[in-house]
C-alpha cells in the first residue's frame, strides 16, 4: 500500500499533537491521581470490601476512594462499621499513595529498576514534589519515602503501645488501630476506625498530641522538614520557603488555639465539661487539625457558628507546600501578605530575608488565592441549591472538601447524590491544586511575541 509523503507527514503531525496532550508534567500528575481513584473505586466496589458482603453503591465507593487518595477524610458511610478489614486496608493503601504522590512513587520505582532517570520522568517528579532543581529529584524522592515510612513507624509504635497499655485492647487490635491512625495522621487523611473519630481520647495527650505532631510534621512540607532537620541550629541559613512557612504556621496554631479556646470555653457540647488542661489540649488539637488533618476530638457539629467560621479560614489556608496538607498553603498566604506589605510601604519589589521574590511567584500566589475563593463561592451556592442545609453548614463542608480537611458538621451523608458528586470533584481539585489542574487542561503553552502599549487604570 502506498502512502504519500504528504499523508504520512500529516499522520505524524496528528500523532504528535495527540501524544503531546499528556506531555506536560502537571497533566500526568492529574491523570495519575485520577487513575488511582478509579482503581480504588473498583476495588472498594467488590463485595469483600464491605462488612455486609454486598457491593457498595458506586457513588459511595467513588467518594471514599477520592477522599482517601486526596487525603481528605470526608465520608458518606462509617469507615469502621461499613468497610471490612480488606476495605480498610485498601483505604490505607490509597491514603499512602495519595500522601506520597503518584509521581513520587513512580520516580522511586524508576530509581530502583534502572538506577537513573530520564529527563521527562524527572520533570514529572519535579512537578509533584515542588523540587527546585532537576538533579535533586532522585535524592529527594528517596528521602521523602524514608521520612514518610520512618515517621509512620514511630507514630504507630507510640499509638499501639498506648492503646494496648492504656485501654486494655488486645495486642493485634492495638497494633492495627495504631498503624491505621499513624498512616492516616501523617498523611493528613483524617480517616478513623472509630465512629466519633478521636473524641474518646480528648483528654489523652499520648493519643491526641502524637496524632497532632504527626499531621503537623506531615503537613508542613517535605522540603521544610528536611531543611529543619539538617540545619535547625542555623536559622540564618534557612531558605525563604522555610522562613515563610514557619512565620505563618506558628502564629496560626497559637491564634487558632486561643480563638477556639475562648469561643468554645463554656460550650457544654465541646470544651465545657473538660478541665483546664483538657480545654487547652482540645483547643490546640481543634486548631491544628483544621490545617488539614480532619480528625476531631470534640463534636464539630456542636461548635458555635463563630468557631465554624474561624475553622473555615484555617481550613482554607491549609498547611505547607509539597507536603500532605491541602488548602491554598501557608506560603501562598505569606506571599500575599508580603505583597500587600510592600505595596503599603510604596516598594516596587517584594523582599524577604534579603531575597527578592520573583514577580512570577507573586502572580502564582495571587492566581491560587483568587481561583480558590471563586471556586469555593460557586460550589457553595450550587450545593445550597441542591440541599436544604444552612449557609454556615454548607460552606464548612465545601471548604473542608476543597482544603482536603475532612471535618464535617455532620451533613455529608445527608447530601443528595448530586451533592456527593460535586464534593468528589472539589476534593480532587483541592488535592492537585487549582493551578495544577488548570495547567493540566492547557494543551500547550504559547509565548507572546509582542507587547501592547502600557495604560494605567483606576484601582479601588
């Protein structure tokens, strides 16, 4: 069969155009998470995955798989009661995959098999791990996995010993519960085998503080955690990322503890029945878990509306970049604050720690912030139309899903199926990030070859 040179050239161009649709690293990251969700949905749909031995409804399986891969923690069914041990193990595996990142695991496998990485694989891993230099990718991925597994082992050991010695659990059950909550906590997933999450341990510092430290360390971001471990005695050498992350994270933890402690101090449904030490511990945990862990040691549904609103702010901000937390990230908030401060001072450049922040980074922070606000507003309006619940309840649910937090006022299971689908989409977008998603949807990048004349307009 004869094919003309013109025809074959056209075929090659179409094939090249088709294959180029998934060349951008952010596209591969998005499709990787999507694939993991579909696989998890298929496995959780098996009869063996439920306690009753019946197939889970498709939307429930999809919702749970998405919540696990996106390390959110929102559920439509009780995790410990509805899913079998097999189903819970599948959920744990999905949490681990989501926490480490699809492309981080793929990079690790490439290292183990070939001992070297191709340029494209490095670019994909760089997009997922937020690595600054390509040559750092293999070393970083090894450290991420070792840090993740090592931290989970330590956390699981502490929790298992406490469950066994303090609550008279059988050894096997104590170890299982300890491992489950260790993986869920470090990856900021918020899944628990207990129907009331950690409310039964509200005054136990061995449980709540261990879990809190786990999700704070996991959510602060791998680059920051590595730098602190390497040079914690030399703060002058810290990078701008580490400085901004700590400068925002620590005040938010303190302010959150104070605000929730004051607003809920006399609430009989939350902090009221606890002594002073228990109030402080529960308030600190409530502040920390809103930064996207999703566990709760007090009844979220019984909190005052002003506490819900403040928790909305914490959930929207989230944790550190390149970690297991969600939200717009503390670095985004920090950069926006620096931009405002520079503008108030009449400075044309944004500087921090004797370093100048590139304008591209400033635009990225602004884009993430505005896109996120718009997305939360739109989904809140749509979900209010679909459900009979109040604005404060719906907004709490939406922000929790977007920030991949997992806290809920108790309306998740009561939402209609269309509402569940909407929350599924929001969890997916919140996990991979609005900017990453929209970049993944762009099939190609175009550089403008000319500039228009400048003209100022009135602002404000």
